[in-house]
C-alpha cells in the first residue's frame, strides 16, 4: 500500500534558521581564493 502524500511547510522541512551567513562566507572565500590564485600566477 502506498502512503498518501504528506505536505509540510517550508519552515518545518528546513528545520533551521534562514540566515544568509553561508552565502556571505561562500562569496568572501571565493573572492579570496581568486585573489590568491591571481597573486600566485603574477608572482
């Protein structure tokens, strides 16, 4: 027997906060990695 579909809210499915800190950390680390690569290539 197949279970019926369960619909849950976005907040319940996420189970955590919706802060955008991860987006900032990824952006800053990407920028630093690009700067480091450029520094190594130009040196």
